[in-house]
C-alpha cells in the first residue's frame, strides 16, 4: 500500500497502513460485521476504538487490491503537465478542456470548470474555495454529461456545482468520451479498469490541490452509477476527499441482481471477480459494508432510490445500518446521510439540491 498517499490528508484522522499491501491479507467471512478485527491467525477481537477500526480498514485496502490489483507506487506519480486544449465562457463559470498526465505515456482528457465568483459561505479568508471531482456514469459521451454538454439533464452536476461556486474537475473514465484506452495493451500493467480509474482520479485530486484558487483541505467527489462507485473506490484510497456523494452507486454484492456479479467483471471494471472468485459474492474478499464504514470520519451522502433496479435499496439500508456503528465510533454519526427518493436509477432535482446543500455544509471554510 502506498503509505505516502494514505497519510496525505492531515485533517483526516485515518491511520495509515504498511508501505506495501499484504501478500496474504487478513480475510473476513462476514463482511457485514464491521465490529470485529482479525489477526493473521484469524483470531477475532471487538472493534472498540478508532485505532481498532484503522487496523480493520487497512485489511479492507489490502483485500480491495487483491481484486483490483495494487495501487500504483510513487514511481508512477510523474509531473502532471496539464495542458489547456480550449476554453469558453458558460453561465457563471469558465469551462476549460484540459488534459493531464496520470502516469508515464498517458493523458487523461477532462473538463475544468472554474466559477466566476465563490460565494461568501464557501470562500475562505485567503479567497480560496472548495473543489469537486465529478465522475460520470456509463455513457459514451463520458465527461460531457456532468459538464452539461449533453446526456441527461439530471446528471449535469458538475455544471450545477460550478455555477454554485465549486471548481470542478470532470475526467473521462478510461475508454469513455475522448479517452481511447485498451485495457489489454496500454493498461496491461493494471489488473482492473477500476484501479486505473482510481489512480487517474487520485492524480486529478493532485491537480485540483495544486490550483491557486482551491483550498486543498476542501475537496470532495460526486458521481452517478459508474461514477457513484468510482467515487467510493477513489475516496477509499484517497483520504484528501473529505465529502463523498454517490448517486445510484452501490449495494452489497449479495444484493446486486441476487448475487449475479457478471456486471462487475468486464476489463473496464474488475475481471478478477470472474477469474479468481467465480462471480461468487461469498468469495469476493471485500464488500460495500466495509467501504462505507471506511469513509469515517469523513462524510458520505448516498442517493439510493427505491426504484433503482441496478442497486437494490434493501442492501443499501443494511450497509448503512452497519456503517453507522463505525461513524458513531468516531463520534460523527451526522456525517452519514441516506436519501431514498421514489424514482428509478436517477438523480432527481430535489435530491441533487439536498446533496449540494449538504456539500456546502461539509466543505464550508473552517
């Protein structure tokens, strides 16, 4: 595990793990039971303190890397070499098309939305404002949809947040939008598209944190569907992301289409779920119970509609019930919010407004 990255966020109390992830991580037969931590021999003891949970959280990171492949090391963290391709003025913000270098021999296409004005409630004493990493759903136009340049109006959240005063970075997921990417050739050093996307997003946070108008201690992430779980995965590995909004982004693996996990196994996502774990939820060594709990003491907002056929609401509720125990352990139960509108796989206007107001509260100047 990349210890430097996990120790970056000085304002988040997350204990960092060992420098390299364990070759044989500690396994858990019941991913829903967050209140135990095991040793290398499988002996369990109760989670009673944040330090106990930090140990369990490290096991989560290790087990996610069994499925996704290892998080790249510092040798992949080359100069970003950001380039502005074009720019135009939108209603309330400047929209720049940029590219940045996440690792050698690669460039990520992205939109950077820069607000004309940061409102007083979001502006710190030095004039800096908050920023959001905005991740798109499964759509051919990729980054254009959150940026308000096509697709579904209910998913124009980067456009709306920029107009609200947030600097927004909107990258293409590998193989979507303008980001041509072959996972079997160019990406052959990755075990999963998920880890490649996580690394690209982490480098995107590096870029946001470097901007002179951004407060690096007030960066969040938002996404819908693919972007919803991409937000969760990225925030799990990057504690600089202080507030996470996931729309229609997850349910525990046993609740995903009755435990039929084929949808998670393309090269874009996690093929080891198929190749090593036989699409069996009981064999996959991590689950969303641990991921949601692992965000504490940071803040998490989930839009999980009743009618979402992709991500079963009953499973989401179970994950929240268990994760709440970890947030209470950190004395931040109010940092966990679940909204369940009576719609399908969607991010309706009233729920987006709730999410934006929630973000204002989480990312306001301290």
